[in-house]
C-alpha cells in the first residue's frame, strides 16, 4: 500500500479493520467468503449493530479492496466480489469544510 502512495492513516485503518473487525475471519480463506456472500452480509449487519453504520461500511470497503487485490493473483476466487451482496448503510456528508473566513488573505 505504501508503494501505491496510500496514506499512513489509510494503512492504519486497513490494519484496524483486518485485525479487529475481521479477527474471526483471519484464518478463513477468501474463497469461502466468495462462495457464500451471505456471510459477508451477516457480518456487515453485525458490525452495524455493534460498532455503527460508518465503521461497517468502511470495513466492507476494506474487505472489497482486499478481495479485488487477491483476485488479480488468484483467478480461482469467484469473480463476483461478495461485497456486492451488501445493502450499504446510508451515510451523510460531513459539514466540516472551511469557510472563506477561515482562509488567510
């Protein structure tokens, strides 16, 4: 990820998602998830309930990236990313942008 210019914050976020959110799946092959997208849907629902909608969506974006990257090297993985089965949680844009008053002359 460093080679692709990902920020340290992005890398740390991926580490957190994999090590904390997907801890129970660390020994599971990706093929298992690819063949049973319902597991991913259930996990997304559970994360939403336990940690909130934003972390659920964020962790699933991480898993989507991991699966897509693995699929490039391992064509035996199902072509359809299991994340495609998720009904994403709604997210509202943050309203934290800088106004013109906050900009220096």
